[in-house]
C-alpha cells in the first residue's frame, strides 16, 4: 500500500455511502478540518460526521489524481487538487490519515 492509495479508498467508501469505512482511513486521534470552518477530532467523531454526510446523499465523488507524495520515514504528505493530508505508516505497513484538510471551495 502507498500513502496515495488512501485517495482511491476514500472515493470508493464515499461512493458506497460507507461512513465506517471512511472513518477507518483515520487514526484514532486524527483531526479533520471539516465541516468548513470547524475541526473534528477523533475517529468516532469523524465517523459521526461522515454518517451525516452520506445520509445527505451527496453526488458520486470522482477520483482526483494525487499530486507528488512527500515521504519522510513513517510520515507522508499527500495531496490532490481538493485535499491535503498527513498520513502515518502503521505497524502492518498500511497508512492512515492523521491530519486532513479537504478544500470545499472548488
């Protein structure tokens, strides 16, 4: 698994209306800058946030090609034109988001 794989997984879970799957992409104490102008902290709160989002039946998300990923040890900065995130390598080799800043001004 590569850090930028989280982008594809996010789109897949969002389009499947899978709030639990979306939350599973985050570390337990992750922070997301969402809803706009606010901060949501912790996987449980993030899952509740995504449960509300998917219940609103958003349009199908489209995959955005990742920009260059920067990796330093077990940390990586990944981005697309609409999102920047810091992810950390887990002991099993997977990556999870620890900081996430979606851009909803597009």
